[in-house]
């Protein structure tokens, strides 16, 4: 754990507290931890690797900004109240 903590710029104590659920971490720190472990934040949070959800997220990210906005608007209009 000390090596991982060093590689992401955290103290061993802070990593231990995070691991035990005593503190929260930022998304940025989660991404750094995932990178150090050669995985993704999605995999850490959801246990997903190259899942369909990640593939969809990558496809959405590749869309032009305006297309992303339009898709989000459609989804928000379609969701049940």
C-alpha cells in the first residue's frame, strides 16, 4: 500500500483511512489510483472492465459537443418523473 500511496501522492495513513472507509477521496484521486493500478475508475467503482457501459461512455464522449447536449436533453425529457 505504501508504494501505491507514494505513486498517487498520498500518505500511507490517508490511503489506509480511505481503504477502511474513514475518509472520502476526490474523483481526481480515484483516477490517479486507477491509473497506478492500470485500470479505470469505472472498474474500481463498479467492478467493470471493458464492459458495454464503458463502450457506450466512450462512444458518447466521441460525439461532438452539440450532439452530446441533444442526447442529454432527450434522455432528461424521457425519464419518468
